[in-house]
């Protein structure tokens, strides 16, 4: 156990040192990795732990991003306040979406969430909402500067801000999943009749899982909007939702650290694929994906766990 | 004798140092290379536009084979953004901060360019000749590092307005437009072009959403307004529906169709070629399918270029003429920069083109810019569809 906390400590120290060793463009990319990691952790709570497949998490990501952008642009809210606000809005939205979704199982739920993901970009273009959303033109927001005269440029400051939020979200997720709630979620996934017999309120837990999952994704969306400084309907196509799903499967289902590996994968592999071939970047991406799934059937996190066990008898 | 030689040597050395001192560079430029960055949608819903990026890449391979520009090779670095604005931001930052390009050129898409607009101007890196028709790229006061290239939507609409005023002073105009910034840009151009008469002449306006299945009801509504001129601001699918529906219900106004939807293959053929006869639109570069240009030397040259440097491209793809023409414009800008390859000078030279033209543009269309005019191409020529192909008519008209 102490070895693990030592490892975690080293990881955090490395994460703090990293932006000073790389260019600000790389820092920006690392910020996006953290953002995706939060989103993937959110989706993993729902899909990995609770067994509900969502093909529409891009919609919650978009909702979080738009909440943040509108609050900053229209209400002049400070950037640090919009992140919890976006999380709150998405918690409610996810919970409400989870209520009718309860009646749907497996593939049917996947289809319902897919509908949400497909509809979201068009809803954002809806002209009665244009006053707030800016329609297809989207909203441009300014990059937050470091406060109290801390000598960090905007990219590094945003990285540390995102790192802080990421740590909070991961501790939150860890506490949630290691305890009674996490075991209940897994029980529902593995055998919902038995879990009901054990006295777990299936419906409540499933909707809650939806809400919490949406909240994580919404927080990620808000941070993503701050990093990219721009939101537009075209940023949140259905493809985003599918990429999230790819991320949690490659990273490792039902694994907290898997979110981080998945985030690294979805951030960097498309760029590598594009560098290998301009003509068919997604074919290369597909090869990578098949390679990962074939070599590490339980995700990167699963493979690391196996290695870890082998080394420590 | 010896002293003389030393003197001469010293003088030559001084000259060389002076000459070297005149070579001014910003990141991305050197004695041997100019790095140019670009983003294009090579994948995703708008991947048809990817042909533009590939054509530009091929063009600079040709230029490099011919010895480069002022002795420097052009490295054209182009990344896929899948038409997704966040990806464009990431790629633009990669190009500027990591690849250290001198400037970005022909980044494609209105939302994508909007996403990097502020960033490029804060960084003071040129965002040159963007591939979108929105009018906001011509704003040198607030965004001195961004410049458009193609005629913008408002310019084009102003030209139709002028033609309407000239040929039909009694026109009653009905407008159908897509409800977004593109549609509204056109509508504003029309209103501006009509001036005081806009209120009395535009008798009906109808809009549609990209998500609508058809525009049939809008066409019926516009017909009932009794309009005799129809300005059709629609993207390809809706343009075809509008042409067909207007013909089917027997509405025969003078029909102006925006340049976005003039493709014979994807708009007029589905609408019905005979139903499209008489539709008026505009063009500014030569259409590779137009038989009129079959023996045109510039188009022959373009075809030879395509066969040698971009053989997997299509010889009837207008996007490749577009890319070729845009790349030729940049070629001229870089030639004008000489040995002063700073970002500031690139913008200065791009903003001082006076009546320059490349032969793939329609005859009479020229590129002119100045310190407070960042809209290079501002004129178009009207064309009418004769049931088989587009026929140019009238003179080249400018939107100013």
C-alpha cells in the first residue's frame, strides 16, 4: 500500500514539474489530457462500474462547456466559479436524463443516449437560444491569467488549475467508488436482481450514477472550454461521444487510473495517426485501437495491474 | 598589390555582411526555407474540402522543384482538423509553437478560423488568406493579422443587388436564407446593396434551419408574396429543393442563386437541368468543367500540374482550381517579401497587392489590397445556367 502512495506522490510531483520542462503547446495538450481524464472517469462510473452504455456523453461535455462559456461571456462570471456551476447543471441534467433511461437496458439505452449526442449540436444551433449560445458562430472566451501576480504564463496557470480540479475529481471518484456506493454500482452491473434482493435501491443508484457521471463530464467540458477558449456546435459532434467510449475501453473499464491512460490515448494517437498518413488517418487510428485491444484486452490499466502483480509476489 | 587585394577583400566582406544584415527573419524563415502552416479537414463531414489542402501542398512541391521562391524552399505543413474547432486550436498551436511556422495560410472553415482568430492576433502570427467567405476576416483595425481571400458573401450579394437595380428597377424580391451567420451575411449584403430601396423591394423573407427536411413550404409562402425576383441563399441540398419546388408550382421569378451552390453535379442535376435553366449566379475562377476553357492556356497548365503533382486528384474538381489559385497568390506574396521574411512584412506585402492576377481567375478579376482593405478578391462575374452549363455574361462587377 505504501508503495502505491509513493507511486501516486511521484506521479503528482512529475505532473507539477512537467509544464516547466515542455513547450507551452505541449502544456496545452497536457491540459487537454487532464480534461479528458475527468470526462473519462465520469463515463467510467456509468459504463465501467454501473454497466450502462452511453453513446451521448459528448452532449454533457457540450453542456458543461456551454454553461462555462455563457456564464463567462454573458454574466461576467469568474472562470473558477463556472467549473462547479457547470458540474451542478450537468448533475441535474444527467439525473433527469437518467430517470426515463432507467427503463432502457443495454443496447436500447445506448441508442437513447446516442440520440442525445446526435441532437446536441443541432439544439445548440437552435435560433431561439442564439441570444445565449451565439448560434453556429459559438462563443469566444478569454484565457484566464494567473492571480495574485503568480509568475506563470496563462497556459501553465490553466494547467495547474486543471490539475487541481482533476485531483479533486479523482479523490471524489475514488471515495465514491471504493465505498458502499461503488460496490452497489458494481452489484447492479453484475446481477441486478441479486442486488435488489440485497436491499439496493436499483433505480435510485442508476439515476444517481447517471447524474454523477454527467457531472464529471460537465466539469471536464467547462475546463475544456477554458483551455480551447472557444465553444461552437461543431466542436461537440457525436464523434466526441464515441471517442470517449473508445477512451474508457482502451484505458480500462471499471478502473480509476484507466481514465488517465484513455485520455492519453485519445489525445495523442489521432495526432500520431495524422503524422503517419494524411490520406487515411482514421485507418491508422483503427489499427492502433485494434492493437491495444488485442494486446491488452482489459485495457492499459488491466495490463499494468497484471505486470504489477507479477513483479510483487 | 597585396594591400589592394586585402582592401578589396575587406570591402567584399563588408558588402556580404551588409547583404546578410538585410535578410530579416522571424521564426519559420531562413536562408533556405520558409515554413507555412495550414489546417484542413482531411477527415470528417467536410472532408471534400481536403482537396484544397492537398492541391496547395502539390503546388509548393512544384515550386520547390523549380528552385523555390527567392532561392528558398517552401515547407507546407498541413494538419487534419476534421472540421472541429477545438482540434483547429490544437493544430494551430502546434504549428505556431512547436513547428515554428512563419504564418498560417488558407486555414479552412468559418468556425475553425473563428476559434483561432484571437489566438493568432495575440501571437501576432499572420492568419493569411483564410478559406471562408465570412465578411469578418476583413477587419484590419481590430484583427491586423488576419486576412481573407475569396470574395465574401456580402460582396457577392451586393453585386446581385446592383444587377437587380440595373435590370429590374421595379423588382419585388423574395429571399430564402439559411438561418446562420452565412445566410445572414448574404442577406445583409443584399440589403446594403439595395440601399434605401431595400425596404420597399424586399417583399418577403423566409428562413430555414440546416436540420429542416425540406424548404417546400417556404417556397410556397414566398411565391404567394407575388415576388418577381427570388434570391436563393441556400446550401446545396436545399438549393436543389428550392429550384425544383419553384419550377413545379409554376413560380417563374428571376432566380439568383448564391455561389456556394452552383455545382452542376450536386445541385442542378438533382434539381433537374431543365428546371434550373435561367438561374443566375456568379463565379470568380475558371470552372474546370466549363467547355469554354477547354483550350485555355492557364487551364491547360493547371491540368499538366495536376497530372504531375497531384495525380490522385480529380481533373473536374473545382476545389483544386481554387487551391491552385490561392497558392499562386501566396507564391506572389512571398516573392514580394524578398529577403525580409518577417511576419510583419508578410502582412505588409499581402496588403499591398495592386491589380495582380493569376490566369486561373476569370478574365478581368484582379487581386487588390491595402493597409485598410484586407479583402483580396472583391469582384465576380455573373453567369446564367443555360440548361447544360453555366455561361458567363456581362462584365466583371465589383462589390464596392
